[in-house]
């Protein structure tokens, strides 16, 4: 799909802006993401070479004959993420990140919207710089930092340790992401992220995207009989009613609309520990959205890849985050009223995050080549939504009633 949209993507990337931005190179070449790594490597090298020459016209093909390319695969889930390094004979290294869209991902991701946002986000200092666009991917500058893991964003984790004598004990580990300093850093950077202005419509996309996902997810058919059997147990009318009910409730908040990341899980945050610097990356799902949704979705991600929602941050942990989000320079001067309002907002929109990714899971079950129980993921997220609904709705209604809204 990306190859079909290359010229639209090129137009978006090359649109003039008020912000000073580096030149972006273009190529109409596409790479089949279903190929094996040995098959894909020479194609990535070819595209990289073409684009590097476009970015540096002074370099000649003759000059590249003495360069050595190295390719590393970082991720092959919803997209290929590869590090391409060029080493000159003098020992200097030039590295870039090549992101190759996975098959059918345009079905759930608005690539035009992503490309539009990346230019302005990178100019504002977020993520990697966009260097080039090709048929079904992009080339960005390489970020020298480590990606956080789920353990980095969870709280005190207890691990059972077996001893040689047959006994065991619980070992507590304070994971990075809930270390107060790192949580405060993420909150501060998220506030700055939310202040970036992206040209175009400022309409929040949560409900537009959710209803689009619902329409796609509720009209699927699976060739796999077992998948089809499980799929038919989903009561979509109930899901639709839940979306409408939650929308009606959250509309009463009049929540601030910001440009949101919408997918701020551990894997989309990087940390350069030597420079003590955080990076937000991967803006595929970025859009204008409700502030509380972005924060609530981030809190859901504390559950990690195992979706252990018992790791959802406590009220005290959230308050620490909110203080540094609302007033990074003077966190202890934030009023309790402002903190409580954001607490209610985030913990109500948190429910929308469960519905969003639940429906996303059903769609992925149909289109993704990855061996993963995506339908099972739907039930995991939807059941967590139902588990948390009464508490969150009660919290929201109590707050709204106290303010005279309902």
C-alpha cells in the first residue's frame, strides 16, 4: 500500500513550512517487507545508497566503492527497523535508521498524517530527523540511545528467586520507568510534545479512529475456522454501545486537545544514559487528540508486553507524574484541584485506550502476517475495559457532579 501512495507522501514531505527544515530526499523504489533478511538486505543497501547520494550530491559513486555497509535488524513486528551503517576506510561511521512499513499496516495507520507530523516534530527536537522517503518506508537519522523495556516503565517488580535448598524468596526490583526521576522526565517531555503545533486540522481523532476501527473490525471474515469461531463470539453491538457511552461521558470534560503521541509505550521511548536525555520515537499513531487519552494510554502501557495491568500506576505515582507534567519547573506548586482534575481525565480516557487497542487487535488478526494471538489480545483489552469501567465512570461522574457539569 505504501508504494501506491508514494507520490502523495512525497508531496506532504516536501510541503513548505515556516520552520527551517533540512532537505528531504525521495525515491520511488519499494522493498517487499515479506522477504527474508538475507533477501531484503541488498535491497535496503540499494535504496540507502541512492538516498545517501541524493542527500550528499558531492559524493561520487567512485567514492562509495571504498565504503563498507553494515545492516542490523532491530525490529520486525509491524515494521522493519534497520540500522544501516556506512564505514569509510578512515574509520568514520555514518549511520541511519531505515523504517520499512510492514504489509497492510496502512490499513490501521494514516501514513500521510504521520509524514506530515514527523517534519514538525523533528524540527521541534522530537525523535529522529527525517532524511528521506521511499516507496514504502523512510530513512531517519540514527539515535544513539537504548530503547526502554516494559520493566523500565513498571513500578517495583517482585521476582521469585529459587534457592538451591528448594526455598524461594521475593526479590524486589525498582524498574527505571517508575523511578521518580525518569517518570518526571517523561512527564516533562510529554508536556513539551503536547505543545508542538502541527499545521492542519486540530480536530481530535480518537472517536473518528475508534469508529473506523469498529467498522473494519466488525465486518471481517477469517479463513481459519478456529479464528472465525472465536470471532463470532464477539458481541459487536455491545462494543458499539460501550464506545458511544464512553464518548458521551468524556465529551463532558471539555478536555484540552493537543498533538498526541497516542502510542507512548516503553519501546517508543529511548534513553541516552550518558547524556541523561530522553527521546520519544515512532509517531505512526500521532494525531491531535485529547490530553487525557495520551496520558491514560501511557499509563496502560506500564502493563508491559505481558499486559499485567496490576502494574498500572498508583494514585501517588500518577500524582508525581502530573505535577511534573503540569509545572515541570515548580512541580510542588501545582494545586491539588488541577492534579485531581487531570487524574480524573486520564483515568477515564484510559478506558478508551483499551477499546482502541482491542479493536486494533481484531484487525491485526486479519491482516498481520505475524504469529500472534491478536484475537486473544482483543479479549484481554476488552475484559480489562469492563473490569475498570465502573470505577472510572463513578470517578468521572462524581467529579462532573461536583463541578456542576452533570
